[in-house]
C-alpha cells in the first residue's frame, strides 16, 4: 500500500513539473511585424483568442498566434488595429496547451506601425 501511495505521489509530481515547465519556461521570444488579417475568439468549452498577420505577398508568409485571456490590453489593441500594420511582441512555449490557445506563440504587446 505504501508503494502505491508513493508511486501516485511521484507521478503527480512528474505531471505537475511537466506542465509547469511548459507553462512557465519560454523557448524563445521576439518581435514580428505585418498586416493584421484575422483576430477572433473561438472554441466551445475553452474560448481562446487566435490571430494571424500577413508578412508578405503569399499565404505562406503568415504568422499565426494566440493571446491569453488575462492580456486585456493586447486583446483590445488587436481588435482596434484589425486590417492595419502592427508589430507583435511574443514568446514561444515548448508546446501548446489547448486551454490557452491553438499555437505555441503568445502575444504580450502590440504596437501600431506607422506605414
């Protein structure tokens, strides 16, 4: 019985460590610029904010991103700048977490571009 309890505790610690690693540690961060062509809230149970900027002439040059619900100013700015050129500050997680968004890229700041 003690072995079973210790095994369960060990497995729970491993799972908590795995999700903490994915959530809190960022793989990369940076800035991308382009024309904001899509931004919407979607999902049945877990509503997430998803968007896309065009970085060139073809559809192959797009950057797809997510925004966490607690980023109220970012959501407001992206809704306001729809169809405009923007600069997006982001971080990348190691994996996507379905309740946060469809992508590994999460926007932390939005700036409207002059041109």
